[in-house]
């Protein structure tokens, strides 16, 4: 089946897959496999399921999380003969007009709808692929642009690309293990070992297939490579291999930068383009909107990682950006658009910060006397003043449009889905966080602010995080929002009662936002608080990055207490 057909959305594959030949069936009945879904994993190590319901006794006895039993898929409706009728010229014109109408209205996601076909593979592989679709991606926030990229592009691509399929299966296995033990604090159980083996197997298969795909560059294969890279980033974060996740972010960014440079060279002098670069130019020309969506995910995760490690991760990829809507006056039309536009505002705010400000570790609590000069605001640097004012203007414009959107919801009595309600709460928290943080001339000035305002912000975070359906279990989200904001307050407020409350909230959240893990942050700030109480904290530690502090905590170079059983994933950065 040709993979580069011109269809609405991805342009990667046809929505009407080639029918498979029916399998030959036996006259006798096949064996029954009714074990629980957990048994599908642990049977690798010859552990039987007693098939008790609703949860099997074996899982209860061995303290495994029993996933229950798979439901039989409903019978598929027969296709009508017209389903395979070739598209007519009229249909093509209709599709073209729809796409043009979407482009004019600046629809955020230019992707195909999700699909529900079963992937090829074993029952366990299909279960893990299904796990990503039904558990992993919904935790990203179903109403967010990043989750839509997964649901509408990356997962459907897994039905046609072996590299993406195996990468998604590996992610599903790793996420299943993450739900049992996010920080790998306990001795691995049989099921955990089996999950790790299975994840490694499919990871190797995905990498091998990706290498083969990259050896034959085409518009399809280039986009498959980028999709694989994004899955690898998420996989490594879930597994706690943050250093490898950063490597994948940088590798994918290099591919995007190569596309950028080839497109610029083609615009300057089309005749000078080498044959090897023509496919890059073709990819940009034909799939620019899709590359914008992919770039949005790279830049979002790269920005969050850069704040954590205090080093650049993803370069300037603003070439792959749709026309800026920040100057529009009318209300925002959806929570998805609000999040999409806020991301670009946050990028502008981040880029406007002075290097001295960005080098200030969020672990800084006791500032030296020259804090005001060392951690000056961007506006105090003449070369950054205009850039900072423009970033603030964009934020104010976004805030006004968002408030108009909220007012419209109330006025029109708009009904929102639970996912949209959750995202609306998160957006309110993001907006308020920026307002509170930007009100201080320096981070360290937060200790002199009204603690009731900071406490109110913590109240918002608690309401947003603990009201989510996933609050009762560990969760993984792509975008960092609540965890870094709470960590920022805990680092600078110098209010022991508020610090203790934040540490307790971070621990209760059991949430990993990108590489920002709430329990890791709770452990780190608990460690700092103890060191301060023991008078073993030194002022020079204030300038250390969070990964460096995590390494210090792991080696006990400060407090001298017993060594932690498992090093924090932060120590790998």
C-alpha cells in the first residue's frame, strides 16, 4: 500500500487499509485464554492466573496491580461496497475546499481523526498498544494540543510503521511498570522484571527499524523518524532515563533544523539545492502544518527540560510556527487554542529572561547581598528590555482573550466535557502563576511578598491536581506546569509552614510532568530542609542546579545520613 497518498490530515497513510486475507480456521474449538491482563505479562515467568473475578487471587497474593479481564471486541459492521469506491474529482475538490477553509480559520490541529483498528502482533502487544491509547495519552490531558497530536497522528501512524508501533508498545509496557513503582524504590517483582524485559525488546526493535527507515529518506520516512523520536523521549522519561530523553530531544531537533536550513536554502536559490536536500525541501513544502505540530511538542518539552537542567536543550525552532495570533482581540475559542497560544507566550517569556536570571537555581533560598544585581530582572538589562516588554504584552493580550473566553462560557451556558473542565482549571492555574511570579522584581523577593497570595496559588494547584481522575495513582504528563511552579515557590518563599505544605502536596500528587517528578522534588526539598535544620547547608549550595543537588543528596555529601537505596533520575542529568 502506498504510504504517501494525498489525503486530509497526515498525508502518511490511507484511511482505508488493504483488507487482509481471512485466516483459515480449524473445525475444533481453539484454546481458551481467559487469564487477567496482568497474567499476559507475568506468564512469561510461568506464573499462572486462577481467573478469579473481578480480580484474580494470584495478583492479590503477590501484591500486583490486577488489570482485570479483556473484553471481547464488538463485531465489526460490514462495509458497504461504496466504502471502496475510488474518490472522484468532485470529492477531491470538496476535500481541498475543506482544507483551505480550515487553513483560513487557523485550526490548531491539522490531523486525521483517530482510528481503532487492531495492530498486528500478539495479544500482549495489542494490550500494551491499547494501554497507551486508553491510559497513557489521556493522562496528557485529552483537551491539550499535545494529546491530540498523539491521538490523531502518532498512534494512527503505529498501524503502518513498525518502528512507531514497537516504540509505542515499549512505551505502554514502561508506563505500566511506572504505575506500579514510579521511582523504582522497591525490589523489582517478577512482573516488573518481565515488563522491563518486554520494554527493552520492543525498544531494540523500534530502534533497528528506525535506523532502516532513516537510511531511505523520504517525506514519509522523515516524519516517521520524528514521530519515533517523540515516543522515545516519552519512553525514556517514564523509565527515569532523563539523560537519554534529552539526547532524543536534541536528535529530533537536529532533524527539524536540517529541514529548516534546507527550506531557507531553497528560498534563496532553488537551483543550488543538492539532490539529498530536495527531499527535505519537499517535506517542508508539503507538510508544514504537521511539522508545526511536531515542533510544538519538541519545543514544549525542551523548554521544560531546559529550566530543570539550566542548559539549552532544543534550539530556536520558530521557523515551524503558524501565523501568530497573539495580536487578535476576540476571545479564544477553545481550551485547546488557549493552551496552544499560551505555549508561545511562555516561550517568549522564557527567551526574554536574562542569562543571569536563568542561571538562578530554583533551589536558591538564601541570597547573598548582591542578589539584586546577580539576579536582575530582564527589564534591567537594556538589551533585553524591549524583548521582555513584548513578552509581557503578549501575556497580557493572551490573558485578556482568555478572560473573555471564560466570560463567554458563563454567558452562553456552554457545557464542557470533564477533560475540558480539567484543562480550564489548569489554564487558570498557569495564568495565575505567571501573574504572581512576574509581580516580583527578583525570585528572591518572593520571601517578602504576601504569603496569602502564595498560599492561594498552592490552593489552586491542590484543587487542580487532586481533583483529576488520575489523582489516586501515579500519573505522567508531557507538559510541566504544577510541579515546577510549586517547586519555585518552595525554593524562594522562606516560609517553613508553606514549604512543609508544598512538600506534602508534591508527595501526595505522585505526578511526573516531563522530567519534573513531584516525589523527586518532595524528596529534594525535604533533604534541603533537614540540612538547614542541621546547620549543614552552605550558601554556595544555593547556586547549584537541581540535578547537582540531587547528586549531592544521593552521595550524602551534605548531611551524612544513610545512603538512599535508589538514586534519583535527576542524578543522570
